[in-house]
C-alpha cells in the first residue's frame, strides 16, 4: 500500500495477529464493501457511493466552471479550501510516457463529451505542477482550443513537485484565485 513501509507493515501484521478473533475478517469485509460500494460518477468521474455524486447533484454549484484534476483526492483538497463552487472532472492520472500512461488512459474523452453537452464557460486545469501535470494541462488546452471555452491553469503559487492533495487550504485558495489563461 502506498505510504506503508516495511516497519509499518510489520507492526500492522503483529497487531492483526494479537487482535481479537474475527478482526481480520471484519477488515476484509470492509475492504470488499468499499470495492463494491464505490463507483465512478457518470458526470465527473470522481469516486462516489452514488451516481451522480453529491457535487454533481448539487443545484447550487456553478455549472459554468469545471475544475479538471488528476485524482479524486484533489477534489477533497479543493472542497476543503471552500473557494471553488463549480463542478469537477477527475482524470484518474496524468500523461506519463515513462510510466506507460497516455491520453487514452485518462478520462479526457469523457471531459470532451461533457463539454459538448453542457454550457461550460471556463475549464480550470488544476493538474499537479510537475512535468506530467504540465504535459497533461497543455495537451487538454490544445484539445479545447476549437471549443469556445475559457481555459485557465492554477497559478504557480504551489510549489513545483507538490501534489495537490497535500497543499494547505489557504495556498490552494490563493492559487485558484490567481489562475491564468493558457
């Protein structure tokens, strides 16, 4: 599991071995329920227990703005900032030829289909400020050129190499306020 090193894994195994009988089964059942109970929102591709997700179903959100992010965790980061009241679109990754991830592996086609069917006036490209995130943002910006939509990118107040899910709310709010045209 990401973030779990050898020492932590060893502690978890010994904890499980000392835990009351049935604890392992409860954890396994919870993991199965998680896998079976979570799906992609048909609108924004975020992970959700219901379709459409609570954000896409909220009539008080601004339908004219769509914030494109790499991962579902990024949506949570933006929501914590309290600054953005539009919709989201989750790509589930970034273009990374070294890792074998190309545009067809992301939810870019779903974004384009969505933009054809909705009255979106601005697409905010909020990919991570790293090589893969920049490449993904530029690729999407190029695809959106023919569509009459304002395309912006988050301000680079975020540290280069930082993953959005770990940015504090104030920094993320300022980056969103100071976004620029691409």
